[in-house]
C-alpha cells in the first residue's frame, strides 16, 4: 500500500511538472508574439486600428487626449514637432518611453504619428 501511494505521488509530481512546463512555454511564446507588430507590413492600419494602437501603446502615459503626463511623458497635444520628428520619437523612444521600431511596423508608427498630430491643440 505504501508503494502504491509513493507511485501515485510520483505520477502526480510528474504530471504537475509537465503541465507547469507546458504552461510556462505557452506564456513565453505568447509574450514573444506580442512583442512584434500584428499589422501587415506595407499596409497602413485604418483609423480604428490606429486609435487602438495609440490607446494600447501610448495612452497609458500620454492619456487618451494626449494631455496626461504620467511617468515624465509630455503633453503631446501641445507638441511643436512635425510628423517626421514624431515618427523618430516613436521609433527611437526617449527617456522612459521605449522605442517602438522593433515592436510596430513603419506603417503603424506613421499612422500613430498622424493620430498624434490630430490631438494637437491649436
């Protein structure tokens, strides 16, 4: 009887170990997939996708209207930068803002830059 309990425990430990390994591998695979752009290279995202990208990547610090200044972020509704400068800033990052050139496609970065210009208060 003691031998059967020992075998059952070993099977349970082995099963838990295998399942844990599987779920950890799935977690890291999904994290790695999320680092890259989901857009189609060469295709500019539509307005709804651009807004979603901004909300996902930018709004946490800049706010939905561009005025929030969390973690050292600037009020981008007051920016004097042109589209090219904004594209560079998004691509390369600055301060605590991480670079997005390896995360978003060039088309997505350009679309976000255009979206940021629409937030500009005149």
